[in-house]
C-alpha cells in the first residue's frame, strides 16, 4: 500500500473514532438531560397534587395533570435505563392522549 493510501486510511479511522466519541458524548448528555427532566416532571406532579389538595373543586383536573407529569417522568427514566425510545416521545398507547399543543 502506498503512503498516500495509508494516510487516507489513517484519516478515515481517526474521523470514525472522533465521530464515535462525539456520539457517545451526546448519548451521555441526552441521558443526563432526560434524568433532569424526569426530576422536574416529578416536581411538577408534586405541585399539581398539592394544588389538588388545596383546591378540591379542581382536584380531578389537577390530579390528571399530575398523572401525566409522572407518566412523562417514567418515560424519561425508561429512556435513561435504555428501556424505551427517544425521550419526550409518547408511547404508541398514549400518543392519542396528547394535547394539541404537545403538553401531554
């Protein structure tokens, strides 16, 4: 193999390693973000539940919001564990339950 061909091969191998390293870094960052989103959704659910306790006349609606937030948090955690698809995407079963604005 001539020198220029060896240089090309080395360059391709280096580029592939760099792309692989970048992909791994992005996967870690996405998983970290998904975990933080799950924590935030749990906080949202806690607030909804507290509001439901303080506003019994709106409790049903508020508790439904809390359930959606907890479900979303569970999907995010499942993604982090590698048990689900991309974070933030509803399951096929719940896809029809989403609000038109995408809030759940």
